[in-house]
């Protein structure tokens, strides 16, 4: 393929992607989309396969994202096929435009699928955080109830008995005083 044909191909499939659509620089979406834009499809696919084969903090993450990862890999293959279409220069302008639009459609769909994977991971993080909050609250409430029970037991074993003795003594002194006042 000549230099002019190569340049024409690059212009045909040139994409301007907003940095917001690419995601954070340390995200899976950013890495995969960057590799696809740079035409390093094998690295993008390896990155996606790493999600399924690598260790995960959340045990349900891989089963939940498996179909999305496979769909993303299929989209990358479709993008690669459209971009490396043999004899693209021999196609009419309308067919080239149609091929370019299909390429853009696959790329946007890939972005959306990668966003879905990130959303699943974010939801799992939120659920994990909530469960930690529940455990901490339960531990705090259990500790408070144990302290309250210990205080109640101590109150009824010690202070309550002393209170009964003081009340009984005060009552007996009052009765004695009344009887003395009456003269009995």
C-alpha cells in the first residue's frame, strides 16, 4: 500500500474522541480504547482477557462481566476488520463512508460496553462498602448493648440492693419518729 493510500486510510478512519469519553487514565476503558485507536488490537484484547483471567477483589465480578468482555472482544475484531478492509481504496466513496460509519458505530458501542463493565465494578464496590458499614454498625450496637447490660446488672446487684436497704431504713426511721411523736 502506498503512502498516499495509507494517508487516505488514516483520514478515513480518523476519530476525535473526547477525553471524558475515554475515562480516567488508569481505567480499563481508557487502556482498551487507547489500544484500539492506536491499532494495537492484540494488546486491547489481552487487556480485556486479563479482566476475566486475573484475580478480582470481588468474587462475583468476573461472572457478571464475562459476556460484556466477550462482546467487547468481538467489537474489537469487528473494528479491526473494518479498519483493515482489503481493497478499501477500490470501493466507492459511499461504500467507504458506510464502512467508516460502521467503524464509528462499533467504537461507540465498545465505549458503552466498557462503561457498563466499569459500572458493574463500581456497584460491587458500593455493595462492599455498605456491607462494611453494616458490620461496623452492628459491632457498635452490640458493644453498646453489652455495656448497657453490664451497667444494668451492676445496678441491680449492687446499687439497687443498697437503695432498698436505704429506703427500708428511712421508712423504719420515719415510722419510729411517728410512733415517738404520737407517744407510743
